[in-house]
């Protein structure tokens, strides 16, 4: 049986699944129930200066009958008294010493405030600190959150302050609200951060209420840009994670992956692209703590099927397969094949190819039903027909090697040069 245990900077947990810093980790009651359910660890909701949160706080994007495909929040850090949070953290550590207890922090932008907060948190027995350099709203005005994470020089300076005081591992949480996470990632690693986590939420507006004409969420007739998370952000998170693993500086430290993880498959994707642990939030807000059973069972079964005994056997294994476009094989060519026995004659493949691709699917009207076939010489192997097909095994992509003559022609076309000039 696969071993799911994780070791992140010496912080051990029985599985790689941590609850992300968010409402599910803002009090002892929630955290104990999560750990009893089997979660490997938690990142306690961000501590800092006392604040007051607003009502309402959430909005979402639904798609194709899926609720909360994307979740938007305008909630700030913990609004509970610092002393209460610290006491409850210590109590949770005593009850579950074998689970990872990371505490998220966001101090006022001074060395003294960071040092004071770090000392208070370390007294709880917590195993690590996560610096919140990503909160995309509210805290920016105080020179915190994304205001730090978007400026590599400030981020490096704050990490250096933290490392002067911290005696337990420090993880820096990066903001995705930048062109690239690599400059800030490099800066905090050079400043001494022991690890990284990403992504935090993405600034967003989920929509406008067409009755009130106010964007969601509505706070007494006004709204603000919120932080977007949930399944919709996973592709962005995976891209940013991979750029950190490909960079020689940021690749020196482990990364805890965050962003749209709802199933064990998505967790496996993050691990394959270099995450050492994964953090989950929106899926728990939608389905509850018990999803940990499926997350662990699914990952364990997949590892057994692949012959992976430990997480380290496959962490980062997919990173080398992501390259530059210029390095891709122009000889590699696929064509679509439609299995008539599985086809339900919906016509979606034909519509997509005819209107938005390369007109390489032939529609033949007939009785009792129409038929669809691929004109292989015209098929460019774009994969669109397979993606829109509602019957997953109906359309397959079959490899066909193209001739060298065709490849040369394709290269000339790509460069905009006529063949007769060469």
C-alpha cells in the first residue's frame, strides 16, 4: 500500500492534504473536527491586527449546473481576538501533535510588529509559519498582503525581518496578481524563506446583479474587487507552480500547492508539477471535511497502480515535460477518429469543426440517423472535437507521422516565407 506521509521542511503529516488558511481553519472547533476526520494538517487563518469583516462576503460563478465553479470572497484576516486564536492553536497542537500546524501571519509593515507576532505564535508550539503576501483586498491599504507580494524588494525585506526572529520553518505565500510569480519567489528565497506556497486568490469581479445593478457581493449597495478561488483557478495555479519549479533559485525550496484542488486527481497534478503538499479550501466549504477520505483513498489507489511507493517517487515528475513552443516536435501529428458505435449523433463535433476549426468532419444525412466521419487529410489534430464530445470514449486522437516535406512546408508557413524562395 502506498505511503501518503509527507515531510515538508521537517514538518511531518500523515498525508499531504492541509486545509488552507481560510474560514475552515479560523477556530479550534473547526480545526479539531478536521483533524479528527483525517486531514494531514492545517494552516490557521491569518493572524494580525484586529479587524472587522463585512457582510456579505462571498459570491460565486456557476457554470453548466455546477455550483461554485469559482468562489469570490472579500473576507479579510481573522477577526477574532489574537489571544483567543493563540490559546486555541496551542490546544490543537497538544491534541494532535502528529499533524502539521502552520500559522498564517500578516503583521503591520514594521520589523518590531513581525518579531512580536512571531514570538507569540512560536509560544503555541506551532510547527511553521506562513507569511500571507497574497491577500488581494482590504489589507493593501495598510501596506500588507498583495502590496508586499507584488513588490519583490519589499517582500525580501519583510522575509529578512522574519528570519531574524523565527526559529521554526517559514513558508511565504505568493500572490498570483502579478505578471510572474518568479521575481517575488526569488526575492523571498534569497531573503531566507524556507519554503513557498501558492496561489493566493486572484482579484476578480464575479458578476453584477441585474436587479440591483451592484456587483456581487453586495455590502449596503457597494462592492469591491474580491479574491477568486475554486476549481476555475486550477490551470493558473498549475502554471505558476511550474514556473517556480523550473527556476533555479525557487527550485531550491519546497512548495505547498494551492488553487482549485477538489479531488485526488487534482492533488496528483499539483504533486506531479512539483508541490510537496497541497492545500484545500473551497472544496471543503462546498462538501465538508469528510472529503478527506476520498482524497486519500483515490491518491493511494493511483499510486499503487503506477507503482509509486511514496510521494517523493513522483513529486515533480511532470515538470521536465513542459518546454518552449519552439522545442515541440513538428513531426508529431494526430488525427481524430470517431467510433460510430459510441456516437450519439449530437453533432457537436461537426459544429465545432465546421464553425471554429478546419472543416474536417463530414456530415452525411441519412435515415434513421446522420453519420459523422473525419476527413483525415484535412484534420490538423487540434483536439477540439474530442473536447466538445459528451461521450468521452467516442472520439480518439490517433498519431500519424507527417512527411519531412510537410514539416518543411509548415515551418516556412509559420515564418511567413514562400517555398519558391528556398
